[in-house]
C-alpha cells in the first residue's frame, strides 16, 4: 500500500530534551508561553521558552507521556536551552536529559500523515518491537505527526516508512516546506534579540 498524500522526512536535525521528576510540568511551565501544567498524557503543545526578560531561548513542542515530558525543537540544538533550565533547578524534583543523540526522529507531513504514521508504527512494532513516541504537531501543516524511537542513529524509522509505502522526502524538500510554512528555527530565523 502506498500512502500518496503523506511524506516521511528525517527530523534528526533539532534537539530533544527529556524531563523526569514529580515537578517537571510545574517547573517547565514557569519558562514557557503555553500551559504545560494542564497537559494530559498524550497531549502536545507548542510554546516558546523565554528568559526572565522575555527573550526567546527556544521554540518547542512539549509532549506529555507517563512520568516524563519530551521537548522537541526543529533544526536547533537544545544545549543552551538545557543549560538555562538547569541553572534554575534548586529544590525541584526535575531531571533534564539531552536525548538528541540517543533518539531517532522523523516527521510525517501531508493530509494522510496520521494514517501513514499508524502504518509506520505498526511496521516498527512488528519488526523491532520498540515503543514509538508519537505527537501531532503543526510544523508544515496541521496534520503533521512526529515519531521518535529511543535508539541512536537508527535506520529503523526510514526502513519502516519504505515498508509501509510512505514516500521518503529529502532534507531540502523539508527545508522548503518549513520556510513556506513560516516555521522558524531558533538561531537562524529567531534569536534572543
């Protein structure tokens, strides 16, 4: 089965932070422009992370999972963001891990992104048995789905896309879509100034 109205793109560029601990939602909420405290498990929201003067430090998508929060960026590193957040951990029960190097990530774009993502997840479950993180995002269209697995530099996601009949797009094609959709990358399109 070929899913013609969806395209798979490697989304390794960009960072992933993983927050654990009882205070993770309340802690991150204090730095974000969106309501993180009321995210239910499985929910995702877009937010900007700002410093105390309101300058943008990160443009993120926060995904709530049982016992943890995933923080995704598009095209930008999370090094400065992690350093900024960690300097404010005093008594809070929060652990922040840079999961960029230990995960593989992709985004499926197009009107049939949800169906394509489901096919990819089913293919992965049947072949490698790994749990797949999943979030609906609005990166280049309202129906985009981000998938990630906790395996470093894995070819499992693109291979599952090919096996599921989902066309694989190039990094250049995604960059064109990103620019056309006015999706900013911190450090390129947005700075703290």
